[in-house]
């Protein structure tokens, strides 16, 4: 027999608890609420966005709406016997520490490849095959944005666990690399909107004590996510050698991280008499970097945000008599032991969001590594 949405969702129906209780169907991603779709093929509950990914499997999954579709008794029974917790114990039995598990806030390419790796390629089951991320080396072409001309050109990249480096070459047959990047200085973050490509990846690293950005993409979403997780795997190997007594839980936060916040603010110079100029800001943990353009290779400057007991503070507003010639009026003052920095935001909402991030950092005790990098 078939079940209509009305009877399916009626509290007296025996399957009600399997669909209504959030404890019975934790979603794919942390923070994601009320998944109202179900995969009849896998017996898992998913959201609308993920339902499209499941439908695009090589062998398309059978996906139905919990509220709008008609369900066979056998399908309801299958969902009741399985569910997300059962699926997680099977399909996430051996997820490596380095593999990035996206949240609902992450970009589409990360979510898509996580779902496909888990359900389609079966990369994390008990009897899984050796993962390519753990091979210790990776080589291939990626599209890289030129520092000066802004054009994306093919470059050959080589990742080496033994050397602890990521290199890239301007020509496929070049013997000498254009750059050698140490993996312990790398951060990698997906930036599809900034780069203008759904598979856009930003690599940030230290070069001569300055932060250097390179912007990459690959037409294959699997390829670019594989590079991302391979970098994280090599980083974890390096950290285990560098910190032999540290646990996986302690090392995982030291792998690649998302920026806390990015966006435009206006700033003035150190004399605070110069005009306010619009700049792109990136908050990477305790480093607030500012750029003339979001795709600049190097930051124009950085502000380190230390602990409040060391003389750091962030507050709304600007000092009295500040000459604010900019178009934005929602001011922020950051005080450091050396000087104060003045910024303005377009809206009060943006001002308060920046301040929330600044003060969370300033109120957090610094680690020994943060003291050394100050």
C-alpha cells in the first residue's frame, strides 16, 4: 500500500518517530537542521541541497520528499531499519583524521565530494582500499592565477611528504620549480566566489616572513578536493614527526583552516590624518591582513591580535576628533601595545560581526606557538 504525506506525518503512524525526532536522523553536516528528504536507496535523511547530489550519483539514488512524496510501506520500513546513525557507522567507519569533513556552511564542492567519497566511492568503510591521499606524493596540473597579469595558466604542482614541500613549475618539463612551499606554513581554503570558479582554492603560505597568496582551480571538483585532502595528509604526517607525543585531537586543529571572516572595511594610516581607504580584510586566526584587492598576492599590512592582558582591545567607534572622510561611519578601534588601528564598516551589522570575532580572539589565552609567531 502507499502512504500519503498526511498519514505519513500523522503522530499515530508507527514510522512517525523515525521521521520527526531530530535524534533519529542527524543530518550530513554539523549545524544542518530539519532534513526533509530521504534516500530510499541508502536509508538516510538529507536536506534539499544534498538530495541533488544523491540524484547525480553514477547510479542515481532514489530520493523522496518526507512531506510531499508518496511512500511505499517497504520504503518506510527500510528507512526505519536504517537511518543516518546506522549509515554513519558503516560509511564513516574509517575516516582519516586529516580528511576534511565539511559543515553546512562550507562550499558546494566540499559537500559534494564528501558525500560521493562516503556513499559512492566507499572510501571510509571497514574494508576500504588504500586511499590516494596517503600515497605520500601527488603530481598534476592546476590552473594558477598570475600574480601580475591576473590570467589563469596551467602549472605543474608536486606535493612530497618526504620533502615536506609543495612545488610548482611554470612548464611541464621544467627541472627547477618556480616556488618551493613548506607544508608546515601552508593554509588552504576554498574560495569559489572570490576566485570566480566553483572549484577555486586559495593557498596561503609564508615567503620571506610575508604572507603570500596563490589562487588555483581545476575543472574537476574531485581533483581539487583530492589535492586539498592530500595537502592535509602530508601536513598531519609532518606534525606527527614534529610533535611525537601529541594526539590526533591535538594535531587536527593545526591542519588547514577556514578564515574566520573576510570582507571590506575602510582604514586610515598610522598618523590617523590620512584619508580612509577601502581595503579587503582577511582574519586568519590572530592575523588581520588587508589587501587593496581580494586577489592580491601579498597583503599591504597585517595586524596581530594578542590577548587583552598584553594590551590588546577592540571597541566600537573612533577616537574623538578623528577626521573621517570615508563613506562609511560605523567605526572600530583596535588598540595594540604599539599603536591603534582605525577602521570603518559599511553597516552596523558588519561592524558588530567584526567586533565579535576580534574580541573572541583577544579574550582567548594565547598558545606558546602564537607567542613565537607574534
